């Protein structure tokens, strides 16, 4: 499996992840190709899936509400057999049946054995605690560790280490707001990284959000009270004003274009929108900007503007029609939800997911993904979801490329752009 497929089991509970990896290793030894289509599923994702065919378009695919699926607790995954690069959805296929047997040997039970509403792609850990026990232990689902799954909810100030937003996936809670202001990953959980960033801000900023000498700032306790929150907002507003010029306080569009060999007019039109989206998401560091500019250059070429995926309606239909792993469940979905943007947003499910995340009608009007302002928001939301900014901050440029591309396609162009931007900055 590719890195992208392996990442889909990274969120499972440790035991489930070890069992799944052992099954994949055994399948590989026998030449059975498998692709993971779903691993951990958040409550928000479960609700959207439950709504399909009921309150949103599509066919009914699940009876499970949030908290009623083992996916929500990191104890299940879905799969499809892959042969010659193509998905094989026939549960009677020999490789499909063989992989199921391998997984049963590693303590999984198969949804295809259920008496009603059979779920042929589904495998979950056998003998797992009941859903009632799991939801009592993890009221909002599995969040990577047992401790993190039990954090205290916070809906008002003050915020401190150990608190979380009521719906971390929404990205709109107070914790996520603070995390964007202090430039750490906005996952809605106030942990050690967030506390350290808040403390660092308090050391060097006063109540008005202005820079001061260390020791002359706010109370350095790592707690976000009203004074610290107001100072964070004031500092953010000042930074916004400082970055109001084209390009946003980093390299000018002309210098970016020269560094990466792109059309100056394309960069001038598009980069300020990308820079603003990055800043709004808390990705203010130069390496995040390098990652974004280099990614756009390799994904869309020298024009440096959102593009349609190469191909026509017939090609898109052949490639994507009926692809349930992409959420393409309605006639015409393959062509309608082809790739668009700075990165190629593809499939009804992705248009729905990013539309909900950004508050944009992407599923109803997929063509707006070509609008530079919308494409910039999708790019940055993808960076946030995939942890691209974290990899860029560590200077792990191969990992940045893999997180965006799933591999190293276009690596020479990407690496050349990264090196040129680093030198120009």
C-alpha cells in the first residue's frame, strides 16, 4: 500500500493498528493487493454518512449514527481489493475472500458475515468492548490516545491544558481559535504544544498585544484568560494589517514568480489570496509559504492559477464514475466532480467535506473550486487536514510532497522550487 493508504490506519487504536498491519503484510506476501478506504471515522463524519440518502443526496450506506460504529472508536477499517491498479469490488473475488480469511486469522470479524445489512468492505476487531462501553469511555470517539479521548470540554474562557472544544472537528471552538492565533495545529485540543505557544506569547506581549521585552508582558501561566485572549486578537489584527500588501509580508509576487519560474501575472493574481488563507489558518511561517508556493507550482504549472484536471467528460467518466470510495454514487458524478483547483479536489465526498468545512456550496456548485479565492481555502484546509504545515516547519520536504501527492510525482520541480524560494527569502 502507498503511504496515503497506510495513513488511513494510523488513527486506529494501537491493537487494531498492529493487527491490521500484520494482515496487510501477510496479504502482500501472497500477492493480494489491498487498499484501505476508511479507518478512523469521527462523529462528524459519521453524521454526514448517516445523513446520506436521508437528508442529503445519495444512497443510504449506513444505519449507524455517531457513536454507533466501531469506526468511531478506532477499531474498524474498510478495504477494497486492488488488481492491476484497479479496484475490485466483487466480494466473491478470490483475492477478496482470501484477504477476509487472513484478517479473520488476525482477530477481525467481517461485515459480510452479518445477518442483516451486510457490509462487505468492513472489518472490525473481534471481541471488542460493546459500543455502550466505548461511548462511556470515549464520549466523543477515539482521538488517538485514551487520555486525549477523555479531555474536558470548554465553551468559555479561561482555557488551559487538558481542555478541548465540544466539536474539535468543526474547527470553530475557542481552543481552535486560540491555536490559530498562536500558530500551532488547530485540532481543538489544548495540549502541551498549545500551552507552550501561549506561554511564549505571554512572555513577549502586553495586554494590547504589542511586543515587549521578556518579563514585561502578560502573566506567564500558559492559561488563556480574557486578557490573554484580547491580546492575542489585537496582535493578530496588527499582523493582518502588516500583511495587507500583496504577498503578505514575505516575498513579493514578482520575486516568487522569478524564483519558481512562473508567470508573474498569475502569481500576482493568486499568491495574495493563498497568503491570506495561510495566515487565517495560522500558517504564518516562511516554510508554510514555501510549501504552498512550491506545491502550486508543481501541481498547476507555470500559470500559477487553479486548473481543471486534464481530460474530458468521457475520460472523467471512465476514471471516476461509480467510485464509491470517492463518494460518486449518482449518475454523472464522475464527470461532475473531476479534479479542480490548485490541488485536484476530486469526488463528490471531497467536495462535500471541504464545502462543509469551509462553509461553501462546493457539492452543489463544484465549478467554484476553480475560483482562486475558493481554491486557496481548499489548498490550506488540505494542508491543515494532512499536517503539511507541520512537516514543512520541520523541513521534511519529501514528506510535504508525499502528504500532498501520495508519492513523489513531480519531485524535481517541487524540490527546485523549494530551494529557490529558500534562497530568495
